[in-house]
C-alpha cells in the first residue's frame, strides 16, 4: 500500500469519527433543549435518510463543488453545534437549525462514501456509528488539524494547485483556525440540568458556576443552586446592605467576606462616606471571573475595579484574627452552609473574630438562608451570633427567583431597643435604590409567627458543627 493510499484511508477514518461525533452532538442538543414529547424523531430520521440518498444520487465532487462541500463540511462539523446552541433561547424555531445541520451532515456522509472508491468505505458507517455511540466531544478538537491537512492533500484540486502555494496557505490557515475551536464542553454538559439556555459554565475550587438566560435576563447558579438573577437582584442585595449602612452613623471602612460577584460591593459604593472596602474572597477564582466576565460586570458596574476596593488574600480566620477594631461594618456573603467546610463561616468562633474586628458600635451583617424553608438553620445562626456578644436584628424579604430569604444584623455595644428603633427610622433618602425605602424597611423587619417552635437553639461551633445538618433538613422541596 502506497503512502497516498494510507493517507486516503486515514482521511476516511477520521472523517467517519468526526461525522459520528457531530451527529451525536446534534441529537444531544435536541434532548437538551426540548422535552421528549416535543421531539418528533420520525422527521429526524426521515431527514437523515433523504439527505443521504439525495447526496449519493445527485452530488458529485468536481471542481468548485469540491471546495464548497469541503468548507461546508468543516463548518458544520466544528461550528454547527455552536450555531444551534447560540440560536437557542433567541428564537422559537432553533430545532429547525438543528434539523438543517443534521441534513448537511447526512449529505456529507453520502458524498464521502460516493467519492472514495476503495475498500475501507464499507467500514465508514460502522465507524461513524461507533463515534456516535461514544459521544466524545473533545474528539473534534484533537482530530481537526490532521483531518483538515489530509483533506487538503487528498482533494482532487490538490494536483492542480499544489505548486501555487495555495494549499500550503490553506493548511496554515486551518492550523490557525483550530486555536479558536471551542474545546470546553462543560457548558453543553451543564445544559442537561437547565431548561433555560446556558450562557456560561465554569468550575472553580469551590463552585460549579452556571449562567442561564431567559427573556433577556440572566440567572446565576453556584453548584446548581440559584444565587441571584439580574431581574430581581435588588431584592436581595439592597436589604442586605442599606439598612446596616444607614443604622451605622458614618460608615467609612468596610470589610466584605465572600461577595466575590461584586454586587454587594456595588451597593456599598452607593454610600459616599465609604473610604475603604476590604474584600476577603472565599473563592478567588469566582472573584477573577466576576471581574472580567461581562455578565457579572454589567450588573456590578465594574465595582471590583474601584479605587476604594482592596482585595485581601489569605485564610479568612487569620485575616480576622490580625484585625482589631478596624471596621465600621463587616458583611458576610458566603455560600449556604451545605457542608462542614462552609459551616465554619457560621460558627461562634467566626463571629467572635468579626466582633473583634469591629470598632465600637460596629455592625455585622450575614446572609442566613430562608427563615421559612430552613427555619431551624436561620434561628441557629441568630442564636450563634448572639453567643458572640452581638445584639441581633433578623431581616427577610421575598426574592422572586430564590424565594423567601433572610439576613441577620449583629450590633456591637448597641442595645436591642436602640438597634430596632434605628432600623425602623431608616428612610434611605438620597440613596439610589431600586426597591428598598422606609415602607419596605418595616416589611423586612416583620416575621409573624415562626413555622417552627423551639424553646432554644444550638450554638454552631467549630468543634460541634450543626448548622449544615439543619440546613439540609429544611423544606427546600417547597
């Protein structure tokens, strides 16, 4: 067997693998984006068979047709998946794009089998079927350059143009383009978990981050749990930030623990008296993403690049232990206590360090989960903060996209009566808010009767963590 024949056989083998993988991608997209009863598989297979038959009967690789088919083949293989994924969420007929891509792939399969008259063609469909069954998407990235190179070298026009340098230029362009072919399938894998279109997906040391879109708004998920949405973010961040900022006499120096998405920082910056914000991130990778990614920066107004912001890297307990009477306010916006590791940010030892870091009359604010869906966990946080010598004020609000949510303000050296009176007097006049005002403040302070009655609650400690168990036993299914 000559070297040229080896190249022809290898070319066909790679083509079969790529076609099978690309077909699988399109089938998977139909499963990702549509419920089963919306996918009519009969037309899908009819399109595949009809496209294959038409290509075998009527299309012949000659002259310029060869170039067009080659470009169409490469574009469909490497960008058909991206095209359908991009169209989904913006139009109601994205399945038509997927059907069109399937027909092109089926036609290309027929063209390859028809134009390669040698023994290996009998294995083309079984090899493509094997790649379809495996569904290993990174295969397209790995095989792009060898396939494109062999495709150019084996093309009928190669003999005509090989001396002109055009083919060498084409191979170079193919190599350069390969760098732009997406090889991260995480976003497509994440799509299985959401009905709405996934815009972005990444894994950090602490979180699986997914951003979805619906009707022009974005939903932000950490570890498959909705954290906030662009449509109602003010309902979460305004009650967390502005009451404490207004209760504090002149808040100048602020510490934020967590808050890597920058939205809390953005709210704090609305207070002109603030001179310094120290940010101690729990997840530095998320902080980096939130600083650069448009879906975050459009919401946080590039607050993470503010001149007033200083990022403090390091172990948070040690950072707090080194601070003493420095801050007017400490905000704690860390993930829910779903495990022992995150439970440490809800312990009495942690709150005692926060107490030490605050100056006289300083305030602590922490997110505390849902007072109605995880009631025991919510009030355990409240009791734990009290055990760290704080006076507490629980707050809550109905956040449309995540449900009823709560926060707890802890006051240092302020009586409960004084704290509650100051909170009731908050007017937020002159402050650029979207939702919270004096009337709303009265609402977020009112709880009614708690759904769970307990005489006392445990204190969450490092030696005896209980908050994560209480949190997971909440009635989240509602």
